[in-house]
């Protein structure tokens, strides 16, 4: 009787998912921190500076994608991912020690640069440590960790600040938790199933089944970033544009929804942060559903249509949710609309991740970083543009122009999704 496969792949997936949770907790908590009374008394900011600090994180995160993806292939994921977790946690601790706008801005830029390595490394990790036929589902699980972290961040941060009486405690607690977790990740992870002492032959065979052949680049070996592929591959550009416009609209739910409810609808701060958490939590179900649906669609419709269908449809549904929010005044109906937008955004993520793995092969970490760079530039631009729209066009304070902006962004994202073809596999030579 053959041995049962060991379960190391599940531990790897758990550690990667937990890293995504901490990353999003540290990322999304800033909106609640900067809305708190203790922060405003400590570091008063103009609306423009508020937007610059929030957007600077996403800009730094975007610009860090390319070097992070390249370094993951060049030097391996284990040490780099552990280092990135340690660094972004240290910068989160530094956030709690900020004494003004400049030091806060520097801490958030450092946090963004360090977090940039997480998803490019995770994408390559999943390509090696997940069963090939379940890559959509495993992508959804890691994305789930990030979304849970982002969903609990507003309400949890409000609770931490209210309980301990100072906004700085949120940065300190979240950061020190991440520093401890960096050691755990290092102890659990190995580069490949072949390198892990606790993986038996049955698990190695399971992970190798149905996997297309590709030339591997050993950690430490010469590797050149595939610039020609990045600039010339049309399907990769479609994916990058889809990410750009998705995040242009999604950034509203992540960092501006509670402020919208407070300023445009007169909701109290605690209730607004709680409703923001509810809306982001609705998105979590989208990850589970999206991972299952995209793998099912691939089985029945093939790779190209199986990835395009959940991607494109979900973006058009999110656009419809933002359009519907224009007609709502009730905060609970607005939460439902923004929750649907979050659900739709997350529903398409597994198809996006799995499609990039299928298309990029061994170039997944650097080219995932390339595509994710454009997505996070979209988030940064969205965060910077929304205050300007409100300042220059929103004469009655109802944020209607901002909501229209987000709806249009999702429509454009859906259109670019239609041009994405995961079957157009990139050449695997260096």
C-alpha cells in the first residue's frame, strides 16, 4: 500500500495566508488611525496631506514590485519573504513613533516598499507548492488572508485605540506581532517540495502531477529580468491594465469608505469604521466563490474563457454596485452596495492570480510583480485623485463625483479583462 502524501503543502499555504493577513492589517489600519481623535490631536493634517500619506504607501508598494519579483527568482523566496515580513513590521512599529507628517510619511513609504515583496513571492510559491489543478483555489486562500486582515483592520484598530487610549498602540502591537511571525515563516518554509525534509515522495508526486515542464532558475543563479516579455506581451498588458483600473475603484472601499460615511452621511466614527469592516468582510466570500468558480470554468470552458469569465463579469458587477450607490442615502444600503463591490473585486482575484501563473511559468514572481505594480499605482492614484475630485467638483459634499469615478474605473477594468488570455504562455528560457 502506497504512503499517504504528507501535509507540508498545507503548512506552507497557512504561513503564506497568515503573512497576507498581517500585511493587510498593517496596510488598512492607517485609515482608522488617521480618523481617530487621538491622532488628529497629535498630528493634525490637511485633507491633501492625508491623501498623500495614504497614497504614498501604495506608490511605494507599486514601485517595489519589480525588484521584489526579480530578487525572488534570483535569490529564492525563503530568506527574502522572512526579511520582508520583518521589515514591514518594523516600519509599522516606527509608524507608532511618528512625531509629524514627515516621519509618518517615511514610515509608510518604508512599509510599502517592504510589503511589495509579499505577493510576487507568494505567486511563485503557490506555483510550486499547490496542486496544479487547484491553483485557483489556493490563490483564493492566500488572497483570503489579505482580505480578512483588511476587513478586520478598521473595527479592530478602533477597538485597540479606544481600549488603550492612544493611536500609537495600534502600530506597536501590529508591528511586534509581525516581527515574531517572521521567525515562524522562516522555520516552516522551504524553496521547493524537493528541499523540504518533511515532504515524502507521495506529496512530491502529488505536487508534480499535471504540471507543465519549465526550466528552473536555481536560487543564486544568474537571472535577468524579462523586460522584453514585460513590454511586448499583449495579454500581460491586458492583465496589468485590468489591475490598474480595478484598484483605482477598489481603493475607495479600502481607505475612503468610512470617511465618506462620516462626511457625506453624518455617521459616527465608530459606526462608520464598523460598516467599513462589514463591507470588506463581504468580499471574503467572493474569494472562496471565485476560486471554486474559476477552476470549474477552466474544467468546462478551457483556460482562456475559464479565467476571463469570472474576471470580466465581476468587474462589471462592481461597476453596477457603485452606480447603485449614487441613489442610496441609507448607510446600510450603501454598505451593501460597497460590500457587493468588494465581493466582486475579490471574486475575480483567484482567476487573475491563477491566470498569471499559467501564463508566466517560471517568470511568475517578476512578471506578477510587473502586473501588480500597475495595479497598486492605480490604488495610489485613486487615493490621491478622490480628495481632489471632492475639493474641485463636489460643491454639495455628497461625494457623487467620486462614486462615478469608481464606477467608470471598474467598467474599464472589465473591458481590459476581456483581452486577457492565460493560454498565451510566455517563453520559459532566460
